[in-house]
């Protein structure tokens, strides 16, 4: 890292771009109509977003391109690790849930972690679209963005894939488990 907390050194930038390119080329089924050269140009001209991708990588997310919006000329990166990112597990849903716990508090919460990384939690719809690309979370689960009406009642929602089906569940937002984390996304 350089002087600015969210600037990567040239060496780290180059290393990250190399890692992303390798992952991109090894997983063409995720982005069959997208050219790496165009993605790399976007990355090189949006270096502030590289910091967030680096954070996704550091926490085990294995970010990759999963969509391109021609109208806005934006690429969407999402966590594509097979199971919920290891560095983002054992967290409750949000700050209110974290503060409500009297005992055995987790170290952090999904919403705060995502914000600090400069990414957003997947919505249930985004999670289901990701699952159309390939099978994820067959042994773990991931918090997804919870609608306000559910959160106001103390709940949080999460998803996983079991029996070749994507399920959405509910839990108290203050709950946390070693096998539950969260997946994020970032537009560039």
C-alpha cells in the first residue's frame, strides 16, 4: 500500500490485475462475450476500484467479471469463490445486530465489512443470478441484502445451494455461524 490508505502500490496493482486476468481466462463461462482487454482498460483507468477488488481478494472472495452493462459501460465483479469467502465468515448482519448482542459478539458484521471494502452485499436476485453461472455455497451460506421490512422486525436473510436448488432463509440478524459469510459485488 502507498501513502493513501486506499491506493495500491504499482507492484500490488500489477499483481492483482495479473491474478484477475488469469481467473478471467480460466473461467470464460462466466463472461463469454466479454474481452479481457476492455476489462483491463477499465481497471487501469479506475485504480480506486482496484483497492476494493484487492480487499475482495484478500478475504478469499476470488472476484471475477460476471456481467457487462453496455448502456453504462460498466463491468460487474462478484465474489466467485466456491464457498462463502473465508475472511468474511462468522459475522452477524449489521451494526444494530452486533450491538444488540450481550454475549459472544462476533468481530464484525457483514454490512460494515462490505462498506469498509467499498463493495455491496448481493441482493437475493443477484445471488440467484450468480448461481445460474455456476454452483456456489454448497457447504456454506451467505448473507444477502435484507429488505427493510424484514430487518425492522429483527430478521436477516441468507442464501445457499443445497440439493441443486438455491434456498433463501431467515435468521435473527444478530446470529452468526462459522459457515456463514457474505458475497459482494462491485461495478467498474
